């Protein structure tokens, strides 16, 4: 099987099961190198998003504030107890007395962790779409990104509405920064996958070819 000049060797290896390389309709894109670079950038950005969410939600346990006298996160709400001289972690029904809703907190958790689950499916879906030249699979990845972005924004927004009275911007830790960067990166990734879809690139290639 011959490999066109300018194609990506690693992607070719993963897609070596294809009868033709590159997939039908994308040959010009891969020959002139315009197909591989945007796709590589998209995959790198997807890896960045997954890394940020993994740090914030798994490594950092979903905590947005971590201080010796205050810990606030999606699963931890600990305030300083003057009597015992230590942090006291609260649960329900204590949180209900502070104005928390069981449903609201559950929705916040579902939002941020659901966003993480959706974005995990994106790299493989994009890779399959690129290998198969399948516009439907690419659009499925775009859908995953849209859902992930909306869930993360809504979950984080709901949670901040409940805890804002106990925190200030100066108290927000690296977990919150990672979630904020992940939200921005998700939006950029969504825009990139929508702009550089195989169908859009094919139309651009055809317009270029017709103008020559």
C-alpha cells in the first residue's frame, strides 16, 4: 500500500485497515498536507481538555477551594469549627440548613462529571471519522463536545450559585482554574471541529481546485 507524500504516518498506521488511503474524497487534502495539521491540532486540544478535567475532577477530587480552614468542592464542604479547632465536613441535612438543595447539588455533579464522560469519547470518535472519511462520525464528535461544554458550564454555574456566599475569587484554587481553562478549551475545540470538519475541508479543496 503506497502512502501519499505529506500524509501523517501515525494516522496511516492506525487506519491501515482501510482498503484505500486516504479515504475516498480526501486524497487532495492529504496530498497537499492540509488535512493532517488541523486534525493534529484538534487531537492535541482534546488531550488538553481531558487532562484539565482529569486534574480538576479526579486528582483534585472536584475541590474548588482548598485551604487549611476551608474546603469546598462538589463532594466536600468543610468549614472551620472554632470549638474543635479543626475542619468540620458537612453533609445532608446540615447542607440543607445552609440553603443547599439535594437536587441542585446532584445536577451540579451530574453536569461537571457528565461533561468529563462525554469528552472522553471525542478522541476515538474523531479518529474513526478521519480514518473512515465519515461525516456522520465527525458530527457525532461535535455533538459530544457541544453536550460536554453545556454540561460543564451548567454544572459549574449551579454549584457556584450555592457556594458563592462562602468564597471569594482570591480563594478559588487550581481546581477551579483547571475547570475554567477546560471550559474555554472545550469551546475552542467545538469551534475547531465544526470549522475543520471533513465536509468543510472537502468543499474548500474543491473550490481551490476549481479556481486553479
